């Protein structure tokens, strides 16, 4: 299938089953085409594929949060899979210790255990079946910015964990992820240059990157009891300290006995990208949206962007990020 036909088919799929309310809203929004050829609309400062916007709206109007809910949030390709695995392992460790031979993470992709609200559960329905999430606390995830997510949470005091990552590593990982999908669809892969320019302009699915990160950063400063801001690089450099920090925030701190028995290191090993990517379920299975599980396990390197971006690219994106984050107290 040539690229133009693929774009047409993809855009038609994005328009399927849109409510009249969503169509009317989209007609009033700024519209652009992404570097992958998909139609985007800008809602509350964030660029969405049309079909995803309806999922966002469904969450805002129909999701009924519980006070004990936990939400894992991120911009795409910032360590989401790893954070989902860690969050699940920490919260459920009394029921499933790290050395449990039947641990759910050994037979399930983290994205199935901690599903996206707008991209999975509410993507096709205002009233999805949430009965399998009866065990408290429930765990969900999102890629929407905080100010939009907040409307769906309806003032719930639930916990939100956000993971950020250096924009240059995020950019390269984003490009690899999109290219994998395009290769499977047998169309021309988007170039790194196209992805780079989209990051710089902010016009890409769920962009701009800086607005997304800032929405959670500022909220974490305003309400640190309910929003935890984590950095991928710190999680890689000091995993024990960061995992203990995460457990404390989630209300399930490690006891001295657990630390002495190796529970912290056990969970780190269980949730490592090396271990998860080696599991059969993550070599052969699929997640909702028909993506292969293996697509969610890249190298996860810190500084891997140096093998891809030119000095000119580095300088340009650094200048943009410094300008956008100026005065916020956040830096990379």
C-alpha cells in the first residue's frame, strides 16, 4: 500500500464513530497534519489525533475516579512502560511479592496491567467495563496534560506519578517507535529530520513536549502530596533511592524487614527493561491498539541521542527548551 493510501485509510479510521459533539468541537479547533500524515486538532493547548480527542472527552465526562486511584502519567517515550511496571509491582507486592513465580508482570505487558484511560479504556466507550479493576487501589495511566486530566479527576485526591525525560532522548525514542509502526505498514518511514522539526514546532501527537512537562511540574510544586514528578535519568542513576521515593509517595513504603530481605532490589530486577523484554509475553504478545509488546522495549539509554542528532540539532532544541522552561525551575 502506498503512503498516500495509507494516510487516507488511517485518517478515515481516526474519524470512525466520532460523536456529532466531537465533530462539532473539532471543526472549531486549530487543525494541522502531523509528520506521519495524520490529522491533528489542538484542544486545550495539546495536539490530538481526532479519535483520541473523543477518548479524552469521554474521560472528562464519564470517568468516575476513586480517592485511592493511582494515575501514571507521561509524555510518550519517557519511560512509561518501566514506571507502569514499577508502580504495579510496588502497590501489589503484598499480594504478589517480587519472587512470585506467578507474578502478573511475568505474563502480562505493563500496559495491560496499567491501561491508558483515553487510549484504551475510554477510547471507544463512555462506559467501559471496569469490573476487573475492583481491587484497590486501581491503577490507570494517561498521556494527557495535567490541566486536561484534572477535569476528568473531578477534584479526586488520587495520586499522580509523572515521569519526564531529556527531550533529545525522548525525540529519538519517539522517532524509532513511529518508524517501527510505519515499517510494518510498508510505507516510507518518517525521517529523523521530520520528527525533529515537529518536536521543535510542537506540532505532533500530544505535543508540545514542553507544555506537557510543565503542566505536571508546576502541579507537583503546588501539590506534592498528590503529584510526584520523577526524572528518567535519576531513576537510571539511583534506582534504589527513586524506587523507595516512589513507594513512599504511593503510601506503601518499604519496611526495614523488606529492605533487609532484598525486596527493593528484587523489584528493580523484576521490572528492569532487560528482564521484561526477555519475557515471552513481551516478545510475542500484543497490546490494545494492535502494537506488538516488543515495540515498547527500546534500549532505554541515557544520552543515546548523541548517536543521532547533529550539533546543529542539539543547539536548536536546547535553545528552544531553555526558552520554554525559563523561570519554571525545571531544567534538563
